[in-house]
C-alpha cells in the first residue's frame, strides 16, 4: 500500500500545498502551482520537494525550511 503524505509549506505571506510519497525506493513530490501541479522525483524526500518547488524560484529555500524535521535526512 502506498501512503501519501500531504503538508502545507509556508513562507513570508504565502503557502504551497504539497504531497509526498515513496514509490519503488524513490520519492515523488507534487506541489500545487497556479498553472497546475509540479512534480519532483529523487532518492530523498527533500530533494524531490525541491524539484517540485522549482516554479517558486526565490522562495524554495524558505518553503523547504518549513518542511517537517523528519524529512531532513539525506
């Protein structure tokens, strides 16, 4: 059974809803953008989130800083 973890990442005055799941040893992240979902795939959860957040250039680091601490391992 695949489990999807949903969360809201926040930065100064804004927020982004994201989803994260592990599939076949890799992490798949989806971030809501004004133009539709943005996807990221990586071996580690924060890396997948970083790729999915690329449309939010300039805010990625601040958004990732609000991610839960248990995703911080690489």
